[in-house]
C-alpha cells in the first residue's frame, strides 16, 4: 500500500473559546492534485497554515510521508514546498539571481538543479531578465520554480492563478498537471476558480465552518446526481411539448425549437422512441450535467467561494 503524502488525523484548532477547525481527517496521495474548497471563512487558510507548520494545531496531528509535524517537524517539512498568496521577489534582480538567493537558504541546491527547475516551469528564455519586467504569469512560474528548488514531494498552492489572464491560467494549470503526472508530486490547490479546479484536480475536499463536508473525485462529485438536463431539438415543437408533458409529467422549458427536461440517463432512449412514434422529427439530443460550481453551491447552501 502506498504511503499517503499527507495525513490529517482529527486536526482541531481553537482560538480562545472558539473552535475554528473541527477534527479534520483526510489523506492526500502522491501524484494527485487535490482541490481544497470552501466558502470564505471556512478554514482553508488555517488548515493550510497548519500543514505548513506556520500555525500550531490544538489537537490531532498532521503526518507528511509518515513524519509528524508535531514531533518530527524538520523531517516532515523538508518534503514540503508552498506558495501562499502571491510570491514575493527582489524586483531589481533577475529571476535567476532570485533563485540563487533562495537556494542559499536550503542545503544541497546545485546550479544544475536551478537550471532544471527553470526549464521545468518554462522560464529559460527570460530567467536572466529583471523580475520587474515579468508579467504576473511569469512571476507565478518563478514562484513555482522557487518552491521546487529543494525537490519537495508535496506542493501547496494557495490561489496559484490569482490575477492571471485566461492564457496564464491555462498555462499554470498545465504546469500543475505536469508536476503531478511527470514528477509524482502531491499538490494541494486552494482556489476560488471552480471551473479551473474541475479541470485541474483529481479529488476535492470541501470544508465549511471548519468541518469537512466531503472528499470525492471530481467526477464522482459532479456526477453524483441521477438526473441530468437533456435538450431535445424537435419539430413540431408544440406536439413534442404535449407528448413530453404527458410522458414525463414535466412542463418542458422551450427555447426556439429546443426543449429542456430533467431526466435520468436510462430514461432517454424511451423518450426518444415515444417522440419518434408520435411522428416528431428529432434533430438533436444533448445532455448537460451540473458543473462543479453548481454542485459546490448546492452542498454549501449557496455560499460563494472566495
């Protein structure tokens, strides 16, 4: 059995008399991208800070490749790389000089390793330019390079696409997937862009009011509902409405020659047969499942993620 990269066991955090994290327990595996989601104030940042050792937990423990944050902090934390919020650099220095400066703070980082991470994040053509000339996307990639210098086995990214344009978001998403798949890193991503989480992550954990609501694969979470929205392009529309209404008991929503119903997947062939037998021409069928954003708002009672 593969050892989890990160294990949270009954992790609690109390400040004063208020408990803000209520007994979190979940694992994150090597080579997976794990999305950590929750409404504003749910406890995401507090949990991330405890995993990074920046905040002490009140109860429970966090293990990084079997090493306790509480009792083996140095051995545990050596496996960790993190970008929390926006990475900071010396703007008057080149990207390369910034990496050299960061490398001095950890042992064993060679020039070859610096060159390797520069290639890995695709900055080799601009690495000797001053950071003040970098776009936000380039600064994020430089932050990734800095976090990867000491060959961590775990990468924690808090809002890695914050402030990026669509092209930059796609670029960072590709690098994150590449790091997980090619380098075998376990990656935790906290983001408010749920469409990106849906494309980027293997599993998600949802936290609300300091409690873990669920941990599932993205596919399982999005496809958990038996029903889906089905669109039928038909002619004549009025006859089709009557047939669908009498067959399903629903009043189809209409947009031009397109009708919309909520159906279980297994019911679709029967509906098609009924329409055809009624002399209705069927020009197209499309299905639409709930997005991660819609499901998230559903399970959190409509609270937005920020």
